């Protein structure tokens, strides 16, 4: 830990105090600190930069990105939200809709259903382009509600009385265009089968055709590939002096579960920091006058804990790699612009 109030703390830590947060802004730019060489250096960056995978499952990914500036971390977050492409319903052709859901509301609900389709297999479609196997996915939803002749007379349960009275996303069927069924070894479908689209009663039906196209969240939220993408700075909790007995128990309750543990040392209960990473920094400690001066709360300025939750269209690790490719493409275009300006 950097000494409280020192230059190192000002450069490398965001400090949480009782009445405010200190050292919020980045200050390690060239010439700001005497005796420090803060000019950007490629070798130093490669030495300090690292990415650690913490946890990953089918839909979520948590990883640490260390040694970067907040602007770069935020660029990754924004790209994940708005610039990694996906496939989503863009056009809905309504042939028949006698449900109580209006056509435009039905189209809106269908557009927000995540589609399990790898966007890397498709091209972007412009307004002038014709729909074909390269730029469009086609789905059909055709369902009609009827009475169940086997239902008991005294029954009042719609699940017994009616057949197909609930329209789910599982009723959306992929209709291949051109040679999609032969050339694309995939079964395109909604990510979740149990998304309720509408409810019908006997005689009501829905018959629509949907065209899915490739797009990005910057154009419409339905194209966003993540349910959430966020980051936070690594917490750092330091006990400035031993905390024992009843005070240790109260200290433990001031933090999230698992942050502070109590140890038995020579018959005394002594508090220690077990895992500062788990803390959410509620700053409950500042409600206790006898404890608030015993703890130093800070966050490591260049250590970012990323949390990515996919909507299920693509695995979260693929989304991160695609976001990196998008950022690399932006950098390449910027360099090309600089070269073109220099030639003029």
C-alpha cells in the first residue's frame, strides 16, 4: 500500500474518505511530478499490462485488466455495449394478427428477442440491398388458438381449456433462404424458448414473417450483445492498527461478506482483511467513530475488474475478443487518417 498522503498514493490510488473521494483524476502525465518519467513507453506498458481470467461460464465472464488508463477501459465497455454486431429482427411482415396485441407492439416485442445466430456469418444489409442468404435470416411465426376437446367441463384453467393459447419464442421457426440450410452448419433459433410473446383465445391467430439483419447497439438496443458490461476498480482495504475483541466483530459487519475474517491469536479475536475484492465500499465503517480511523479505504487506479454478461447470442469470451478487434480497427483507421493528412 502507498503511504497515505504520499505522491505514490496520489498517482496510484483513489482514496475513499468520510466526506468525499480523493485523487479521482489521472495525474501521471509527463512533467506533472518531479523525478518521475511519465512519458508513454511501449516496453514499460508491455511489462505492466496483463489480463487475468477470474471466472467464466456460459453467459458471464469476469476478468481483470491491469495497467491501462480509464479511457481504454471505458472504450472496451462502450464497444461491448454498442459496437459488437449481432442479428436481430428488423422487419416484420404481418399477414394475420387477430390477437389483442397491436401489430406495432407485436413487431417491437419480436425485435427484442435475442436470436442465436453468429453475426460473423453474415454481411451488413443496406436499404438498397435485396434480402438474400448472406445478409438476412428469415423466421416464421404461425400459430392459432383452439379449444381443447379433452378439457374437463368444470375446469377454469386456460392451460387446460385452450390449445396454443400462449405464444412463446419457441414457436418461431427458421425458414432458410437460398442455400443457408446447406452452407451454414447451424440451427438458427431464439436464444430462449420461453419468452412469452402474446396470449390468444379460441379463434385468434398470429401469422407473421420476420427478417433478421446484422446491426450494432449504437443503432438500436436490440442489437446489443450484452445484458450488462461494467467495470470497477480493485478495492484496497488496509488496517492501520490491530483491531481486537468486540471491535473486530463490529468491523467485520461493516463490510461485505468474506472481506473481513476473525482469527484467534493468543486467545484474542483479531480482525484481518481476507478478500478486499469482494467489497462494494458502502463506507459503513464511517458510522463508527472508534473504527473509522483504523481503516484506510482505497481503489487501485489501474486495476479494472470487468464483468460481462452475454444475452446468449455469443459466448462472453467471444464478445470480448470481438470488442478488441473493433478497437484495433478504430486504431488502424486513425493511423490511416494521420498518414493521409501527412501526405497533403
